[in-house]
C-alpha cells in the first residue's frame, strides 16, 4: 500500500548519517520504505518542519510475530501444536530445517520427550554448536537443552587446571566436553544407552581424549569409583537429583565442589537438605525460569 507523506531528500553519501539522526530524533516513519531517487534518498518523516516536500512512499510489509520456541542447531521446538506458525518459523531463518512440537514432558528412566514434526524435514537429529564444540543431537533418543550453555561456560571458568571431574547424568556429553580442556580426566555416566552412544560420537567429533563415558546407574557409582576421588561433581538431573546426594558426597574430595541442579519454587528450598551432607559453603544461583511457579537453580556446594 502506498501513501503520501512528508519526506527528507538527501544525498546518498549522507543517507546513513541522516537515517540515524532521524531515528534519534524519533522523526523517521519506519513503517514506510525510503525512496531511491537517483543520487538521492528520501526518508519518510512525521514532522512537516523537517520535510523537503511530500512524496509517495510504499508501506513496509508487516512481519508476523514468531511463536515462542527453543532452537537447538537446525531444530526449533514449539510448545504449541500449530502448523501455520511452524511454517512461519521454518521460513524465518535459513538454519532451521525442522520444527517440532513437544508433546510430552521429560519422562521415563531415560529422560526422553515425545515430539511431532510440524514443518520441514521429518527428523529429530541435528548438529548443534556451543562455544566452539560440536554435538550430534537426537532428541528422540536423549534429552538435551541449549539453555544451559552459559552455565556450562560458568563452570569451566571457575575450574582449576587438572581437576578430576564426575558428571553423574552426562547425557550426550555437553558438560564433559565443555570442561575437558581444563580437566585431567572426566568420568561421564548415564543410564540411557542411546545418550551414551551419542556421547561417544561427540567425544570423537571434538577429539577429546580425557573423557571416560560410562553406561551406569548413578546410584551404583559409589560401588564402581573410588571414594573421595573427585574435585568436582556435576549433578544435572533437576527433577530427582536429591536421591543421589549420598553417592555424590561419598565420591567428592574434601574441599571439592558438588554442583547440584534442581527445580524449585522458592529460594533456598534445598539448603537444609544439602546441609545434611556438608559443613562447607553453599552458594545458590538461579539458572533460568522453568515455569510460572518454578525456576531451575544450581547450588555450588563445598564438600567439608
């Protein structure tokens, strides 16, 4: 649709400077396209006092708001079963090859979600890149969230060189691979054979040589690994990780750190539970919002 509006005519060499000045003054009519007039540009403005004349401008097409989604590599995950919105999402970014609808919560011993393909390729597989590391992901086989990328980097930054690390619920390996450059060795366990298989592939993909993948129930790790042998332990199983605290503190060195992740409604919910296992410091941090009534939190606990 075209419309007659006031406009400012300037030389193209001054176009970008003028555009910024008009934006800063709140005078630019961004709903309409600037005109190309040979060696000149004409910007639509709302203020007649700034105008050099009146011109016919073409209205910009209005962009529809994209649905809320989580992006993992080339897969966008929507909470709503909306094929039309999925189509818009698929067209919005060249990187997206598949749009999925999450049809269930994380469920079962293997922590797997059910998905429905709404648009694009019929697949739950993708390649995901995080802080220079590459991961093969199959969402139908093993749970994965990109939302902990900054948290993984935080742990890496506070680590000392040559630490012995245990990830009790390693999944496809994001924490072990993110921490491997500083660790002397990382034991990475998971009860899901599909997750461990993908983890092995990701270890090879990133050429890591100090990660030991284990197909193991975390409850039994205390019978497999030496007591008090780890400087740092990752416990990222937010729904039920408190069941494994006794094992974690059995395996952690004195002065070592347990990173305990949980879902909670109020600050400090797990402090009393953690205090049963240590006299050391307990520092709590909110990782992200999870739902209107819950948030994902991490407790950095010193084993004393």
